[in-house]
C-alpha cells in the first residue's frame, strides 16, 4: 500500500517552548495547556520532555524528511486552537523539507470544531477533505 496523501487535522504538536497561541489561548474550549501537557506526559517515555520527536516533530530531535517519499499533506488549523502556532510551524517545516503541503486556516474555529456538525466551518471542512482526497487519487492514477 502506498500512502498518497495525508490529511493533518489540527495536529497535536508541541514543545518545551510556549508559543504565543498557547499563552494567549490557554483556556479556550476543548483543549488547555494543562490538558495538553497531561496527554504528552502519559504518551511519552518516562524522563522525556515536550521536545521528544513524537511531540515536537520540528524541534531539536526532528527527523530529516527531505529525502523521503512523503505524501502531499493538507494541514487544517483553527484560530482559537492553542496549538495553532505549532501547526503552522509544522506546515512550514513540511514546505522547507520539499513536501507538497497546503494550509487551511479557519480563523473562528476551536480545536476539534469538525466534531460539532452545527458549527459553520464543519461542512466546508469535510468538503475540503473530500476535494483533497479526490485530487490525490486523480494524481496517483
């Protein structure tokens, strides 16, 4: 099986450094920095910090992906997601690594907005995912 596209929906990345969005949006609905830190604590091996390559894929322990056959990627982020600065950095890292990447920003969306069908961006989000998948299938054929 060959992966021909990656849909990266508000990827859950972080690092030891606190970003502006983490500080500014610390107590918005769904995710707080305390909650994110708890997730990383239970995920990571004992003694690891948030610069572990599983959490901070672009940080000091990052793996060089520039020579890999990495799939085209679409990255979705929301304006009220405390992790948005990390998501933008991830997108920029993909581009610098020579990976085909697209960034879609919903300025008024919270983390996990797509789980709430009544929110205005949800329908558009699913439409854009469908369009991306269709494009990757067309390009693979």
